[in-house]
């Protein structure tokens, strides 16, 4: 499911909780109304309540300090991400002294990576990822991963089970070659998410923490990501600072002649 190019892409994308050029509003605590899950609910009713707890937004932006452990190497970076719902995910990565080392732009149709450090520009159709991941891994799945949302395409199947007696609630199922597990807290938001392709021994795990109320929505200010498969093991921690929803955002992605184009 993951090779080095896909892992690099995911890390660049996940390196985020990011900021726009203007100052973001700080996260404020507000009461959250949650439709509780009862033991008598059917599993389809439970799923509908989970989906209703997903973040409702048109745009998102934020900022995060991130640490990535890749084998014996460790990297500290700052990431900025901007999302236009269901259309674009834009990420800018900076290293020491605020030097930008790369940008990523993902749409449902394409993947573009601007490697400023090596002077390279990579452009591929989104379907290119299917060489390394299941075709069930959609743009929406990637978007949901960053926002701690439930993925409609994974739950839009009868091949799942809900354990409403456990704490946290467990929802597990299968979508073709992929198996998944959601652990859900009392506010119907994610404690963790696991996605596996058992035949290839590959797994992605995301753990969410420190939920805060920003703009009336519960968002996890902490994320830990684990990616494993074959001889590849990656751990990444992200600490979000400022977040913003539904503000005007820019996604600059200009390619100059100095970059080597890699198709």
C-alpha cells in the first residue's frame, strides 16, 4: 500500500495543521452538543450519528510543529496546510530558519510535488497512487485523515461491525482489500484510526488527542501517525498551534524554469 514516494507524499501532507498568511484566531472553548449513542441504536443509526459529527467546513488552515522519525534519523519541521473541501489540499514545509523546502498540491485528479531542496517538480495523476495503494484510498480519505473525520466511502458498506459496549466505541470493517478500525470517544470524535492492507502487511495508524473547540468545532490539536510495511517504519508527531475554518485562503503553486520536471 505504501512505497517511499507515497510515504513521502503522505508525510508532506500530514505535516500539517497549518496557517494562512494572516493571523489565525486562537482556539476557544465552547460547549459542544453531541447526539449520544445508545446501546439500542442499530449500527446504521450509529454510523449516521458518527458522520454527523464530522467537521462541517468549506476551508481549513492551520500550523503545526512536527517531528518525524524515519529509521535512525529524526527531523524537526514546521508545516502549513490549507484545504478547500473536496477540491484541494495544499501544504508548505519549512525547516530551520524558516526556509521553505517543499510544497505539495493534491486534488482528486492530480498530485504535484515541488521539491525546492533538490530543484525538482513532480506531477502525476491521482491514479498514480493506485500502483502503491488500494484504489479504495480516495482523495476524501486523505482529507479525512487530517481532520479526524469518518470516511463515508468506508462506512458506506454493510461489511462492518459496531461494538457499542466498549469504551471507546469500536467500529471495524472492510472495504475490498482494506480493513479499518475506528475508536470513537464520548463526543463521537475519533480517538484513533487504523487502515490496513493485510495481504501486503502494510498499515497506517493515526491517534488524535487534545481536542479543542475552534470556531464551534472540535478539532484534535495533537496527532501521532505511524506507517509500517516491509522494511519501512515511520513515526510522526504533530502539535497544532492555530487553526481556522471558513476563511479565504490562497494556494500558490508557481513552477519556474529552474526546476527539473519529473513526469
